[in-house]
C-alpha cells in the first residue's frame, strides 16, 4: 500500500488545501484518516482520476447550490462575545469560502436571550451550531439521554473565568443584604435553567431553607428589578453585573466569585457535524481567529462589540479583560462540567462531560489551518497555561 500525504496529493494536482478538502467533501475523493492525519491511497487515487476522466465529471461547472448554516449566539453574554465578533466581522463566511469558493452562503444567525432557548432550537433542528454556557451544555447532555435523535458534541471552549467569576450576586447598594446568609429571606431574580440559575440553586442549598419568592425573567429584566429595587438580589452574568456596578445601581455581594470555574463553549449536533466536517472546521477556525483578534486588536474588538450591543465601551473593555479566551479543552474544564448536577442526569466519565461527548479532531484541524501549536489528542492536564494561544 502506497499512501500519499495530503501535501503530496496537492503537489500531484497543483491545487490548494481548500480545493482538495472540497474534493473530499463533494467529489468523493477517497482518503484514509488515521487519528488526525489524512492520507490518500495511490491506487485509489488513480482509479478516482480515471473515473472522472472517462465520465467527464471533472470540475467544469461551479457548484452554485446554496449552503445553509444556522448558528446560535448570545449577544447579551460577555463570555460568548467571540461568536458575536465572528458574526460582525464575517470571519465564518470568509473561512467557508476557502472550502466552498463557488457555493452561495446563507448563514442564519440566531441571537438567543439564554442558552436553554438555543438548546431547544438545536433539539428541534433549527440550529446546527451554538455557543452555550456550562449549565446549558450539561442540560443538552441530559436531553441526549432522553432524545436519542439529539446527540450534542462539545467542539471547543470559549470564554472562561476561574472561581466562578463572571457570574455574580448583585444587590442594591443601599439595600439590607450585607452577607450571604441575608439571602435566606430575600426576593431573588435570575434566569431559569441557566448557568446563573444553577449557581443560585447551589447558593440556596448552602444557606438552608429559603422562604421568599424566586422569579425567572430574562437578564435585562433582572437588571431592572435590582435598579428599581423590586427584588433584594439577582444572580447575573456579565456584562449585566458590571453595568449595575458601574452605574452605581448595584453592588456585588461576593467579589471573590461563586466557587467553581465558569465556562462557555461551542456545541453542535454530532450527526450534523459528521456530515458537514468542513463547515465545522471553518467555524472553529473563525472561532480561533476571533480569539486572536481579542488578544491583538483590542480597541477594534471593543468598538465592534459596542456598536453591536450598545453597551458602554468602558464596561465592555473591563469585562472582556477579565475573561480567558481559550478554545483548548482542559481536563480541569471537563471536570467542572461533570460537577454540574442536572435534574435526572447521572455523572458521566471522560471523554464525556456532563453527558456531552467531546470531539477534539475538528479543533485540531482548525489549529493546523492556522499553523498553531499542535493540540494534544487528550484534554490538556494541569492548571490553565499562562501562555495560552488557543
């Protein structure tokens, strides 16, 4: 058996990587995948060439069929602003064109108010890929056990903060709540079945019985409920906690954070991902490029987010500077997801996290396209690296 590397096959034809990837996807170019490496059998390649030359099926007419992709993002969640950046800058479309230069693109961007809304759309087949917080990721894993047709897969992480920072208990500055135990008799608001709602549930368990009502509006209404003093406290994700603090209308009850790391990530349905590998790789490449923009084009990024959301520039800059923008999958991150307790869900061992399968090969391919350092085949061990580039 004589196996050619992709580069050797590209040299045979004198074509680019984008073209050979397109032939693999749409022209049935035979290939063999061993781990993350792709090879082409020379005998099969010769037969494939002859079949095209004898039948006249070689690329003469561009494929103008519409490529449709539905993407879910959350413009109101700071830890997922990389997806908003991808949308506003056209990075995804740019990467898709490298794979499909002759295809018409129809990217449907759905702006969700919370992660559960996006999960429901994924279950219904209305979304292909979405950015979610850690608890909605865990919920999607639970749903996969109840709905076998829905098989979510975690492709990459996104915004991360240690010790639960990024989600805060916010109270009115002149209100009576001074310590955690004061919450036992306070009216509280947060978004139901969200990363913030889960952390409120954990807080209530730690302080014992809670008599006052807990309401579940959207996050904008949670902000107003604190500003207008309609509730005693609210558990909020960024940038809403910082918006209240910067305006003098809110105070963080626990400045040091709420405990376990707060994570966000990119999830897709595994069957769709398997059938649309170049699309997934294109999105993850755009994801990594957005992270690189955040690191090296700070002022431009802050301005883009400001124009897209209307949030004040100082708040955006301060919040984003406290986030670790890191797509890499650490064992530490998977353990955080495993500790999230969803109703009716048991603990799932690696390589699952909270019931969600992990696929690292798509992210590895995106790394290769950007000539980034090699991503290991297994989750990265140890603490988060201080020299992250992902």
